[in-house]
C-alpha cells in the first residue's frame, strides 16, 4: 500500500503533538479543564490575541536580513501547511462524532416537545383536583367537628370503664400471677386516681387497688426471698418491686443477705476441710537427699515413706483450690453478675433515674465482695501454709495459677475491686515462702550430707595394706586405710549441685510461660533477682561458707569433735566454689530466670572472696588441729619420761615412729585433695644430716677435752648471737593451698611444741643421747614433706641444742651409732 493512502492517525506521536497544540490553543490542561492563562499584550506575539501583522512585519524587516526573512517565510509556510493538515485530520477523525451529535440534538428537540405537552396536561389535572378537594372540605366541615367531639367522649368513656374495671382486672392478674400486667395497669391509673381521689367513686377504686397491690407486693417479696426462681424471674421481680416504690437499698440488702447465706455455706465447707486435715509436720526431713557415704551409694529411704509428698493426708492443695474456685468463686461471680444486672446495669427511667440507685448498689456490692473474699483468702493462705513438702512444686504452682486465673473474672465483672490484687499478693507471698522453705531444705540437706560424710570418715574401710612392724612397712601407710577423700568430695559436691539444680527447676515453675501470674512485674523482676538469686542461691552459698567457718570455732586443743579430714574436705569444697562452682551456679541462675539486675545484687567476686576466706580459715584450722594432735603425742612423751635416769638408748622411741606414720598419713590425705606445691631444691645428703649437741656456732668446743662451767655460758652467748642472724620462723603463718605448705605448717607446730617441751625438762647423759636418736630419726623422714628442708634442720638443731643446755652430763652419742640405731628402727 502506498504512503499516500496511509491514514493521518497512523503515527501516535503525530497525534499527541496535534492534541497538545489544540489544548494549548483552547487553553485546556491535562484533565480537559480550562486554565486561566495570562494574556500577552505584545503585538508581536503571533499566538497572542493582540497580534498586529504590520508591526510584526516592520519589526522583522528592521531586525532581520534578507536571508533570515526568506527563512522565516519558509518556516511560516510550513507551519501554515501543518495547521491545515492538522485541521483536515481533526475533521477526518471527528466526522462520525459530528454526525452522531447532530442526530442526538435533533432527537432531543423532539423529546422535549412531547415532554412539554405532558407537563401541560399534568398541570391542568392538578388544578382540577385542588378545586374538587376544596368543595369536599367545605361540605364536610360541620360533620368533622361533630365526629371529633364524639371521639373524645368515646375515649373518656373507655378510660372511665378501665378505671371501674381496674380492681377486677388486678384481682384476675393476681390469680394468674401476671404480676407485670397488674403493675403496668396500676401505673396507668395511679395518677388519675390520685388526681380525683377527692371524689367518692374514685376514692373507692383507689382504696381497692391499694389493697390488691399490697397483696401483690407481698407475693413479690416472698418470691424474692425464696430465691428459687430463675435469674429472669428474679430480675422481673426486682423491677416490679422498684416500680411499686419498694426501697432500692432494702432490696439490695435482702439480695446480698440471701446470697451471703449460700456463700457462707461454701466457706464453711472449705473450713471444715482444713480442720479435717492433720497438722503439718514442720520437721526438717522434707527433702530427699542422697547420702555421700563411704561407698558413695545413697541409701534407699523412699521405700517406706516419700518425703516429697505434702504432709496433709486429706485432699491435696490443687483439689482444695479447685473446690474453692468451683464453688465459692463461681458462686460469687454469679452473684456479682446477677446483682449488677438487677441494680446497676438496669436502665433507669422516670422516677428511678433520680434515685441514683447504681452508685448506692455498687458501693454495697464492693463491701460485700471484699468481706467474703477476705475470709476466703484467709482459708487459702492457711492451706498454703500447710504445704511443707518441697519435693514436687508443680502441684502448688498449678493450684496458685488456677486460683489467680479464676480471680481475674472478678476484675472483668467488678472493675476497681481490690480482690484480684489481694489474690496476687497471696501468690507472691506463697512464692516468697516457698523460696524460704527451699532454702531451709537445702540447708538441712547440706547438714545431713556433712553428717553422712562424718560417718564415712568415722567408719573407714577394712582393707589396710602393708601393716608390717618393720621400719619401712610401718611408714608406708595404705591409701585405703581411710575413705577416699577425693571421691567423698566429688560425691558431696555433685549431690549439693544436683540438689540445687533440682530446687531451681522447681522454683522455675513460678515463671513458666503458661502460668498466668508469671507476667506480673514481681515475677519478672524482684522474684528472679531478689527472691531466687539473692534469697535462695546467694543465701545458700553464704550459708555453706558460714557453716563451714563454724567448724573452725570449736574449743579444745584437738579441735573439738570435728574430724580433721572433714576440715580438709570442706576447705577444698570452698576453694572449688571460689574457683568455678559459684560462677557456674550464678550464671545458670541468671540464664534460667533471665535475671535483670535492676536492684543491687551480690557480685560474684564478693561471694568468691567469701568462699576463699572460708577455705583459707578451714585449711589453717586443719593445720592447727593436726599439728596439735601430733604435738599432744610429743608433749606427753616428753613429760611422762624420766630423762635423768633413763637407760642408754638402743632404738628409736615408738612415739617418733608414730609421728612419722601420722605425718605420712596426713601427706597422703592432703595429696588426695590438693596439688603438690613447690619445694626448694634438696641437698643430696638430706637424709644423712647429722646433729651435734650444739648448733653450728658451738661446734668449736664440741670435742673439748674438758667441760668447764664457763663453757656453757659462752656457748649460750654464741647461740643467742647466732639466733639474731637466723631467719625468723612464723609457726602459725597462713598456709597456701597445696600439700607442701600444709605439711610444712603441721611439722612446724609439732617440732616447735617438741622444742618447748624439751626446754622445760632436765636431761641426763642417756636422755640427751635419746633426744639425738629421736631427732635424727625425724630428720630422716620429715625433710621430704616440707618446702624447705633447712626449716626442719634448724628446729631439730634447736631441740638437740636445748636438750644439751638442760643436760647434767652433755656427752653426745657417736654419729655412727645413731645411724645404726635409726636404720634398725
């Protein structure tokens, strides 16, 4: 197809350009509405309304050259042709529209002509109807007035007939128990009878009606007092009594009094159930605990009785709360709803609106609910206090949740009531009391666990190995001679930790998501931080530290009745708590309960410091007790012997062997719980060290051929000078947490006691020699237990030197003889 036959609208861009030009010409915007454009006053504006061709041409001739004029002419010719083409395009595009518009206009002219004829006909008809209606009204005017008078007379006669028939109507309603119809009929006639009561006939009708309505009111009061009717009938009864001018306050009191009698019966049933329950046993055996005994097997105590059960033999607390909720709380909610429907939420019309009945009734309802709820809460708290068994906490939490959940219904029924908040306080107090019970149970568990440990320490295993009477066999104490302290410590620590975890799991039920009161501010904040963390976990940790320190306050030289091994075990337990257990327990608590420290809490560092202080005090006391035990043996061995008249020594005294044996046993015992520690380098001849009668400063006269009286004085002077330059030994200094430091402290106390006892005795020749043998024997074995062997050497030097000072005939034994005796012993 050739381009000459192509329709003009085939190019969309061309069409848009044409439309834009037309819009601009007609002053239309994009929405097709006319826009106000400022008119140009420039005569040279070819598109403006004030365009002047002569001025425009003159301006072009003056400003443009010939070439520019020719170009401008060519441009205008093109624009003219373009406009002509656009005009043709518009006509072509809108031809059918123009034809259709012409037909539409022609049709509208015909339709409007027909409509004008119809309107003229309608106007004529309306005029005729108006004239006809006016003639009818004029004709019936007299009859209309007469009919109106007759209608008024008829209405009056009907009213009079109603009044005269009213007593009979009321009696009939009374017989049929149609109380509402009787009250409505009497209300209609009451004003008229009151207005015309001065007339005898109306007066008689009024008196008869009054008697009948009094009988009706009496029947309604009786029906109200019986209370056996449905809620609808009772509501109708109250409404009718109010319409009969019955005092609203009296009706409220009667309703609440009747409801109270039924609610009192529910409370008495709950109270009787409490009286039937046995008194709760407040004994300490409320927590089942495994016993860390010698064989580390917990005895079965649950075969005869279960300490986790509540001590009450009657219904459990969940059944008690269920009964209270299903009977008392449900009845109370029903009473509240019925009362509000009768007296508070009822529309107040007419005279009732002026009496302000809802406000009065609401006040009485609040007093009524608060009084009965207080009695119910006291019964619930008594039952909660009987829950002493702390084994299974789920029953109590479920009971409290049900108690709290059912009380929320009162919030919806009776806004502003303090009953729900008082119920929440009961739940909070129960949770606090539960934490105290769990803390007491944990403390009891801890004490009982320590009792089992003491029993295990007092009943050692029977397998003892290597009980030889030879020298080496007597020193090699078997590890099985006593219960394994490491196993006892692990068992005790695990039992305590597991019991604490079990308690935290039980307490965590208070904050479970499905528990309604767990979203209360107390259970999200104070319960977790101050209750569980501080009141339970921190308090129990402090209790462990404090009760452990109390073992250090025992009187007596032998540390009272506390076994030294228990002191050592507790010191290690407290040290383990300081290093890891406390941090683990508190982290577990914070994660499990999402503790937010809004209030000040005990920092971990403070608890760790307290635990370390307890561990240090226990270990110091252990060293003191063990040192005093050995010292007691040494003191008695020195005080009960005649050192002046003793025989020549042939062997080591048995007490010295016992000292070495006990020291070895202590070394094994401490090594089970504490690390070795650091020792100074030992000399190669530590076990061969010799002891002279005098210390190093006195060795110059050791082999003097004669013993003059002035010699001891000079020796004493030299000894004192030597002590001035010797390192001071602190006998009761705090020990470190390692085996070497513990044994060093015990040996220092023992040898210092031995030294002081020697200084108080007088020795003969053989007595001095026996001291030499004993000290050499001690030196052979004790140096390996201490951190610095020089300490043992120094104290033993002092003992031998003191014996020499107190000796009447200081003749020392030959070193070779001493070694033979010690090796044989």
